[in-house]
């Protein structure tokens, strides 16, 4: 046993199971301290996630305490500043897991360099993906830009890997504090009270992640490939925030799905969605410019319009298009939005309103509990047409037809846009055609801010310019 203390840097890995760095630390040291570095600035535009983070710290701390491990939360304005002070000590060994984002991976190189120079024992372990980013390449050694061939190879590669011997976490001998000035997780909560509703909907703990997964597998996965399209039913797993914060490892998801007998199409479709997440992570690492700019350079010349009135109407769910408004209100109220509706509201912003996808990406970042740079940027660029393997720009979602197809009865709209709850089904996705003295368009519900057909023609002509 290493006599020094084992320090584990907690980032997106709020779990005990398959937390490779933490497991290594507990198996090598009698005493382990887990610490989280809270950089307020990083969360400036991630208000919803402050709530998830704060709760996750509370739940994870309880689990760690049972293992005689303390969790300390340190507020810092700069990781470098924090580590420069830490490098001056030599009474610890250091453990952490990868986060597959270019800035984090670059920072890991800096850490490794310094630990080596200072002769500090350190170990960086696999993060929350099935394969490592660099493992999946085309035959010519270049990264994939299209999902289907990527996933064919990635899935096969993962299946054929020899699974490492499963190691479990070890209870520590005695708990210990290491840092000074640990803050209370409640200090992280957003100032605005709108997150109160999240409390009724989500339980951000590791145990709950596994429970939700098993519940989904037992009751929903068989029909997943069909039911995932309908926002009025809970047909998907809703595991995304748990995966983002690492309350569950995607390897655990894979293993639980492996147990399903006989195999069904729903399961492979579900695992392919995990594959999209994996694909997005490889994209942002191989083409890191896409995190801030268009993946496809030709979109740099796209004639986006600046229109704060339209942008605000979109954010508030007051565009006059019921399925769009329902989605935006669901997002604000629950911190989550159904994937089908993410595509519809995204398309509406960039194609009907001609507003740059970066505005939508920024707003989603602030409101989504599952916000992840890889999937948000890739999702937005997929919708805008500027991404890798993206929907072509000229394919413009018609919000009326999308509503009629995926929310046939209007149940989703009625739930989130209660002003429309008494409208006959026929008009629920086009309330402007409803003529009734009890319903005043423009007063009870907004008139459409743009006309679909005109907006479509305008979008296509803007696209022709590039
Ligand atoms: C504009 C836009 C922005 C998005 N932003 C994010 C984001 O910030 N974070 C995020 O996790 N997902 C994002 N997505 C992808 C997707 O909408 C969510 O992952 C999904 O809705 C989460 O719900 P679920 O857990 O029930 O998914 P399920 O259908 O149950 O899928 C299981 C898991 O697979 C992954 N997954 C599913 N669909 C996708 C997808 N299309 N792309 C990548 N991974 C996927 C997620 O980790 C998800 O939890 C975005 C999609 C769009 C169109």
C-alpha cells in the first residue's frame, strides 16, 4: 500500500461503479480524498446544470462517506492556479479519468508533464466512452466523418475487445480532509428559483441512474425505435443528464443491454444512439474548430440575420407555432427536451428565422441538464446543415406537418401550451385557421411570427448564396 494520500480529481464521473481512476486510488491507498474544482466562470452559461451539479455532489458525497472517503469542493477561478499550489506538495499520489473534450485533454498533458517533473505518482484512466477517441479510424488512418461506417467499426471494435478484469472500489481505512476552504454544494445552486420544478422530476444519483436504465430496459426498449419519435410519451430513457455527469458509465449501459434475450431491434437502435454520442466526441476532438465555428467552412458566408425580437419569441415559446412553443416551454420547465422536438425547434430557429445556430446552442447550453459540448454543438450543426454527416440545409422541417405526424392528438402541445387545450384536434397545429369567438389569435395565443411558406423560400434563397 502506498503510504501517501490518494487524491482523485472528480470531473464528469459521479459514480462508484466503473470509475476507473477512483477504483485505482482506493486499491493503492489507505486514505483517499475526492475533490471537485468548481470554476464559477465555466457555469456562467450553464444555469440548469448548476442545479444538477449541486445535487450530484450531495448524493455522491453520501456514497463516498460510506466508503470512508471525503468529498471536498473547492472554488477556483483557474485550474492552473490551483494546481501550481498543489505541485508544491509531495504527500500525495494523483488519479483522474479522461473527459473527452480538447481543452480537458490538453490540460491533462500539462498535468502529466508536471507530475513527471516533480516525481509525483499519477494515473489517468479511461473516461465515459466505450472506445478511446483515437481507437476508431478509417483504414487510411483518418477519422470518420459519417456516422454509419463509424458505428459499424466502433461497435465491432468494442465487442471484440478483451474485457479488463472488473475491479471494484475498496472501502478506505479512515476518512481524511486534505484541502482547506471546501464549499457547501448548496452554494452552487443558481440564484433564480426556476429550478424548483426540477426537484419533482429528477433524482441525480448513481443508484437512480441504474434504476432508470433497468426500468427502461424492462418496459420500453423493445418498442424504442418507434416510440422514440413521439414527444407525448416517455419512449426514451431520459438518461442523458446521468450520462453527461457520469452517474452511469456507457459500458454499464452496454452490459445491461447485453443481458436482453432475445435481442431486438429496439436495443440496437438504442445502442446506436449511444454511438452518436461516441461519434460526436470523436468529431469535436478531431475537428475542434467546430466547437466554436462551422464544421463546414462554406457556412462562414451564410447570411444569418440578427433579430432579437424573433430570438426572444423563440426562447419564450411564443412563436405562434405550437410544436415549437411546446418544446421551448418543456425545456425551460424541465431542463430537458425530447430529441424530435430539439430537431424541430432547432430547424425553426436556423431556417425559419435565419438565426445563427450558435444562438440556439448558447440557449440550450444554459437550459439543458444534459448539456454536453460534443452533443450540443454536433446536434446544432446537424440541424443547421453545417456539421459532419448533417441534415442537408435545404431539407426544411415543416412545423405543422411535424406536429401532425409526431403529436397527432396534440397531447404534447396541450400539455405545454395550455392556451390551446380547448382547440379541436384539427387545428391544434395551425391555430390560425381556427375561427371561434372564444379564441382570439394574437391575444390568447400569438400569431405566427413568420409564415412557413415565405420563410422556406427565403431560407432556400439564403442557402443558394453559399
Ligand atoms: C439541437 C440538438 C442539441 C442537442 N444537445 C444535446 C446535449 O447537449 N447533450 C446531449 O446529451 N444530447 C444532446 N442532443 C441529443 C439528444 O437530443 C439527446 O441526447 C436525447 O434527447 C436525450 O434523451 P434520452 O436520454 O431520453 O435519449 P435516448 O433516446 O434514451 O438515448 C440514450 C442516450 O444516447 C445518447 N443520445 C441519444 N440521442 C443522441 C443524439 N442525437 N446525439 C448524441 N447522443 C445521443 C444520449 O446520451 C442519450 O441519453 C441534442 C440534439 C439536438 C438535435
